[in-house]
């Protein structure tokens, strides 16, 4: 959008309009987990085409650079989810499991983000700070 090429994003999203419902339909035959797995597969399959169509033409980033930028938040999220998953599995009840999982995962995510993605964390905290009205 910032490069004045919203048309590329529109074309990409129109393409997704045809791909995502098919993936959801196929995955739904295997329940909610099937839908999640099919959407994950679609995202992985579209990673390189998305770079080719959206990223490379606009900013010239190499696939390696783009992959590194995407991989770090994925790694941080995966590491943070592990204690949340194990904590949630200790209790019965969906709401309590969710609450315990979030309470366990969020501090780990923030701590890791502090060390590997400080710029993002500072920006997120800036958004959350109340603005003074003068």
C-alpha cells in the first residue's frame, strides 16, 4: 500500500478468495484440526508466490531476507506456545485451559520478543501507552 501498488494486493486477495474456501472445504472433512492443517498448508504453499508477487517487486527483498524476517516471529511464537500448551493440558475445562495457556505463554513471548525483536516490542508498548491530553 505504501508503495502505491494496492492493485497487487487486491489481485492477490482475489486469488485467495478462490483458494481459501477450497482449502477450508477440503479440511472440514477432517474436522477443525483438518481445517487448521489445510490452512497451514496453503500458507506454506503460498509463501514463495507471495514473495514473488507482492514483496520482491515492491522492495526488492531477497527470498532469504524475507524468510528470515518471517522465521524469527514464528520461532518465538513456537517457543512461547510450548509452556502454554503444557500448562493448559494440566487442567480440565476449556476456559480454564485457555486462561492458563495464555497466562503461561504471553510472558514467555514478551521476554523472547524483548531479546530478539525489541523494535517490535517497543512499538507495541507505544501503542498501548495512554496518550496524555494537553
